[in-house]
C-alpha cells in the first residue's frame, strides 16, 4: 500500500488514452498484487502493465525507462528516486512525506505532484511529456548531483564527522 500502485494503475488507464505507446512496469511485491492483477485484467491492460515482482537488479529496467514514477504515500527516505537519478532517469514523484521533495529539490531535479491526487499527477505527467529535452536533461543532471548526497559513502563521512566531534 505504501507504494500506492493502485493509484498508479488507475492513473495509467487515463494516461494511455493520450499516450497509447507507453507501458507501465511495476517492480516489487506487496499486499495489493491481487487487486492490481484484477485491475489489469478488468481493463485489458495485459500488454500495457507488467507486474515483475521482486527483482534483484532494478538498474537493468531503469536504463530502459522514459521516466521513473514514484506514487508512494510515504518513503523512508526515497532511495528509489536516488537510484533513478544516478541512472539519469527523469523522476516524477508524489510529494509524500520523508524524502521526495528534498531529493528532487521542490521540482528543480524532477517533477512533483500532490500525493494521491490523480488530477495533479495527470497534469504533471502531461507537463513531463511536453517538456523540452533540455529541460528534462537539466532536471536529470540536478537529480544525479543530488543522488550523490545520499550514498552510503556520504553518510559514512557525515557520521565520521559527528563522531570526531564527540
């Protein structure tokens, strides 16, 4: 439920009416899988929405994405955005608590929509789709720079500084 994939699939039904060539790939497992499978079948999305389950290596999927969408209701602190940023993948993220706003710099390093707000998400998605390549590239560069601040090495160095003060 945290990842809010039911919201994402409901929104994707609207998105493909306008952008029929897109596909939605959902990676991970959760308690809503059965609901998602029913939604996919009911809306005849078997060739549009793919539930891949847990994947050890998400980077092979990220490198082929047009964008990464995080529809989460909350994050701790949003490492999926960091991973996408490191791979130069544009991020569209909910403005949920604990991370996304900070990681995508209030929209400077990605696209933010109000959490669980389908109308806002669809508007932000449209803005992403009509954005010029250089605007998306600039946001991706900012996100990649931001992602470096959230590495284990950076956290280790910050922790070391704190310990040296004690």
